């Protein structure tokens, strides 16, 4: 096992990337070795267990959690790992298979304090919350400590926030950069392997750019990715993953993934901005005309200015939305939403008032007798409101969630990290519409492995050749409900649907709702009576014609 791992490590090191995370078979072999480790290899093997196994409900995480649970209970002996050490390692696994043994350890007087400390930092507990709450009600002190910690949001307050000043080296790309520049479609097969896929970033748009960034990083500098227009095009989380791989910070105990990178754009496409939020990055919209590659800049987050090292102001910005600092601190918008829900649940169980720790979204206030467009009413109904105004940060329920195949394996990885074993969205569908006709070897493997992964969680997996996901979802979505899909340029037009990267698709499927910054929509008023033979659909289809005629829309002359 050691020889095979070191061989893989050497091969990938030649490409400048780390080895793949351990698979279940490697993890099982590792756990066997840790029962009686070869002399001199103890720290090496322990490092693999701590840092090279994916967290959540990855199959390898299950092997790891079961081994550590055995050490905690005393059924398994491992010289390098004492029961307290095992609990500490379980506490780094985000959620999922690690939670049950930690809850059980709350009843062990010798280990309860360590278990409480570990659980206090975990937010992906789902139904295990009820077990902790029951123990707390039964006067278990360790469980009470966990409940109080969750209620006080210590999982959030213990993390570093946005620094007051950030010293950065600029890597700038002029003009418009789309998500295909970051994550080329021709390299879609490698997207789940973040470090490998990141090697393709900019290979046609900014050749040699990765070497420049690497040189800056080697000098010890933090790097800001800067562009005039950043992230237009398709909603690919792989694009943000690649950017963060080159400019971000490693995540402890989460292999081959990074966060907390700074992205500055004169314009940042909304989808890409949201993906950056979800990834724990710091996206800033600011004038970048005074910046060029190689410059050293200082971001003052208190004064909201960007200066050069002499103090000359280059640009101003606003941390927007106003919750962005909280999202950055929590490790992303998605972890923040999940954590806030856990804190609210704990405070309700303890009879406490709502928390004041978090920044409240600065949403527009409806006027008296506020009118709403059809889309605003539909989103409102999904939020339990009469309507939702543009610019409102909300979390509407998703009745239909679609995952397509070029991002499906990434969505599966996100679902594992969210510790999702059952979809909460009523309909989760996985298609194979992009890879069925001419599958690569990696596609054939995906066609075999992804369907059981989806169906085991209560989703529906189409077969290769069944057709395009949008046509299927058009038949299934109820017209007055919401859906989301991972193929942003077409999606499904019945009802209201919103584009999403693989991370948000996973979140919507796992939780049954998704974070949304409500965009503007068109309000259309119909007057008079329909002419004989004209349907309402005919009238709706005529809207673009009259909009063009009145100059509200323009069409290029060649069309």
C-alpha cells in the first residue's frame, strides 16, 4: 500500500500536483497497517489518515470513521492513536459517518469532554441533533456543552474573519474571461480531480499565467486574480475550483481543495460571484484599470479601498452583499446557511432568543400594497411570502433539481462533503446527455458509478441515450414552482428555474432549498380581450416582437 501510494505521489508530483485522495480500498489497507505499523512509518501513516481521506460521506470516509470508532470504543488497538486522538481526528471529518461515534462518546466520562469539543465544531449533524438534544435534556453535561456551543455559534466565532488589511500580488488578465477559460470544456473529464483540472486553466486565454502565479506564490506572496470582466458563461464551479487551487489556501484535513482566495473584477458575472461566495472566496467588484500583473496591492477592508504599497488609492469597493464577510468567515455561503440553521435550532431547543452574532441581509422592504411580477410571486410562494423583490437574499424551496453529466461527478463529491445520504428535494435527476454519444473511458466509468450513487439517495438517474435533461425536466416541473439545473445556458423554461454550479445543485438536492439573490424580472400586463383563435401562449410569444418594435429590445442587423 505504501509503495503504491508513493509511486502515485511521485507521478503526480512530476505534474506539480498532489496525489489523489485515498480510495476505500487504500483506506482499508491503511487502517490495517495502523494496527501494527512498520517501524519508522507511524507518522507517515497517521498523516495519510488525517489528511488524505476525503471527509463527509465519501466511501473512504466510512472506512476511516469505522476504524476510529473502533479505537474510541477499545475494540481496535492502534499504537499511534489513543482514543482521545481518534476523537480529535473524527472531529475534522466535517459530518456524516463521524457523527454517530462522537455522539456515543458523549456518554463516556473519560472521553465526553473531547467528544463535546469535536462535536461543537461540526454543523453537518442533521438528525443526530435530536440525539444530542435528548442527552442534554437528560442532564448529560457534555451534551449540554455541545448544545450551548451550537447556540452561541462557536463553530463560527472561532474562525478567523476577513482581515483588516490584505497584502496581495496582482495577476491580471485584460478583457473578458469566461468560465471556459478557467475550466475548458475539452478537459471536462478531469473536473472532479481539482488539481489536475486546474492545470488546464488559461491554456488558451492566458498562456504562461499559471507559471507566473506559481512564481509569485514561491516568493511567499498571496495572489489576487484580477480581471476586467470575470466569470461570464456557463455556471461551472470547476472554474472557481481552478482559480482557488492556484491562489487559495489549503483546507485542513480536506485533500485537494482550497478556499479563501481573493478575486477582483471590474465586473464579476453573477453566477461566478455566487460560486465564489459558496467556495469561501472573497470576490470584490472594483475598478481594476490601475492594476497590472506584478503589482503589490493592499486591500483595506475597513476603509473599503485598494491601495499600492505607498498608500496611493487605486480603487474603492463595497463588501457586497453585506453578508459577504460572514460567508468568508464561515468558509462559504453554504456552510454559513447550514451553520446558522443549526444555531437557530439549538437556541429554539434551549428556549433562547434568535442569535445576534450574524449579519442580517440588507433586503429591500416591500411598499404598502406592493405589486409583484409573476416570477416574483412564484419565488415568494417558495419562500412563504407574497412576493420577493429584486436584490433580496432568500432561500426558496426547490421542487426539481437537475444534474448533468459533465459536472455530475463534481456534484457527487459536493454531496459527499455535505454528508448527504438522502435528497430532500422532491425530484433530483441525473442525465448523461453530454457524454453518451462519444464516451471517453472516464465517461464509461461515470455511467456505471453515478446512477447507483444518485438512486441510493432517492434520485432518478437517466440512462445514457435517454436524451437532454432539460426536455425531461420540462415534463416534470410544476409551472408554479421552482427548480435549478447545472447546465445554465438552457435549463428548463416551465415555471421558474435558476442556474447553478455543481455546488449549489448539490446543496439544493441535499437540503431541498437553495440560496438566491433575487434577480430582476419582467412584469407584463395584458389588457383587453384575446382575438378569436389567439391563445394566451400566442400573446406571450408575441412579447419579444412588440418589445423590439417599441425599442425595448435590440437585435443585431445580421439577424
